[in-house]
C-alpha cells in the first residue's frame, strides 16, 4: 500500500520482444493524500447521568494541506466496541456539539463511555481522536421515561433527527442493561467480549478466537 503524504512516480515501459532496444515509456505522478492531524477533543462534563446530563464536545487544532480544506467532523460515542458507534452529531463543518445525551456505560467498565470525533478532508482522508467520560445509569426508570418523552417531543417539533437518534440510543442503553456483577471471572481471560447483553454472561469471542 502507498504511504500517505508521499509522492510516487509510476513508469510503464513497453518494447517489442524481438527489438528490446526500441521502446516507449509513460510516467504518472501520484500524490497520496495526507489525512488531517493534530486535533484535540474535549468533552464536558467528565461525568454525568444517562438521559439527564447534557454533554458538550469540542474539537480543535486540526491541520491539513490548504488544498484539502474545508474539513468536516462527525461526533460519535461507543460503550463497548468502536464498531458499535452511536451518533452524537452527523458529519458537518461545525466542530462542536453543544448538547448531547449519552447512553450509560457498563458497570463492569465503571460506566465509562468513549467519545470519538472523526475529521475528514475533501478527499475523504480521515483521522480520529477519543476522549473518555463516565455515564452513570439513571436512578429510576421513571426518570428515563420522562426524559425520553421530552426529547422525542422536542425532536418532532423541531424536526431534529439527531436529537431523535440521541434519545433512542440512550433509552435503549438503559432498557437493555443487564446485571453483570455475577460473572465469575474476567471475560478477557476467556478471550470473550465483556458482559453486556445477557445477565452474568460474557459476550461473543474476541476477533481471532
């Protein structure tokens, strides 16, 4: 594979089999796009409660070649694995999220949730950076129901699809949470994903096992 940020010159040369000294050649120069770099991500507050705490996210200091601008950003988060991302804000040129509710973390992971921002240039070169926060479960189910209802009503009134996604993801995280305190050993020692969907049961096998 070609390395980003480098320039490659490719040459094709053709000749007759019976006269190899008579040939023609053509060259092409390829500049491999360098993705954005140097960015930061801040998330406040550092700890909150699912459905009720509104988190803000800000990314800054990304740099790229001038010809690669403008940059765009998407804000997401995950509870267990980076392949299962929840949307906090879809991709746009706006480098911040003013308000987002997040799903609760897992008790086995001390309720940690990982926020991630992806930065893209116009050629779709991309880089990302993460920041961890703690999202505790809501104390009462009634609080979840009240918060979800209010968010969905607001989303429908303002035609805000992002707010709808936030509400649904956070609510599902609360409703689908299970008790994993009785898992007798660490799931990692069994090459399994942490307990998250079935009571006191590790998840599927890790990749490669």
